[in-house]
C-alpha cells in the first residue's frame, strides 16, 4: 500500500475544510512545480489559534497534509504553530511516499504564511529568520 491508513483517512475525510470570514491571518502558498495551491485561515485570540480552516487545490497528499497540519495547530499558541515542520506532519500521517514529501511542505509553508500575515496586519515585530524559505526536504530538492 503506497499510502498509510492515516493519509487515506485525512484525504477522504479531511478535517477543518473551508474558508473563514474575518480570519486574523491568511496564508496562501503554491508549488511552482505541480501548480497546487493551499490556503490556510487562522482565528487568533491572545496568541492562541482558536480556529483554523484550509482550502487546498491540490493532490491527495496535499489535502491529507493540510488536514493533519490544521489538527496539529488548533488550540495551540502561535509559537508552536511556527515550529510545525513538514517532517512532523509526515510523521503524524505515518509517512508519505518520497516523491510526495514536497506536498507536506506546502502545509508547513501555508501555516507560516498565515501567521506572518497576522503579524504584518497587526504590526507585531517578529524575527524574519523564521520565515526565510528554508526547509530540508532532501528528497524533492526544492
Ligand atoms: Fe502538488 Fe502534491 S503534487 S502538492
């Protein structure tokens, strides 16, 4: 079986799908190679992510990754959401095939972009390093 049961579960029954009116932070990222797009909406109260929604125009692995990522950051402080790595998402999904690892990177980047949007909108100072586009997805070489 190419995909774990968890991946299949989050693909066929994704959590937190949708959009959000009056989101406090919105992050949209795309993968230039495949053209897939992921958007994440955050509701933030006192530095805590009280609600999160995502919409993904992308492959099954991207949908499963965003679903899992939203579950992992819901109810968590922003600092924790910023520490979410694509590796952690992949582990929580019980793995992704090597050529699909880049799909999980979209989830990490979309979460970061949404938090950055919130910081920018509210004039909150942050360490720009956190948002430097670096990830170590050695398999896809992106
Ligand atoms: Fe594009 Fe998966 S193939 S995100």
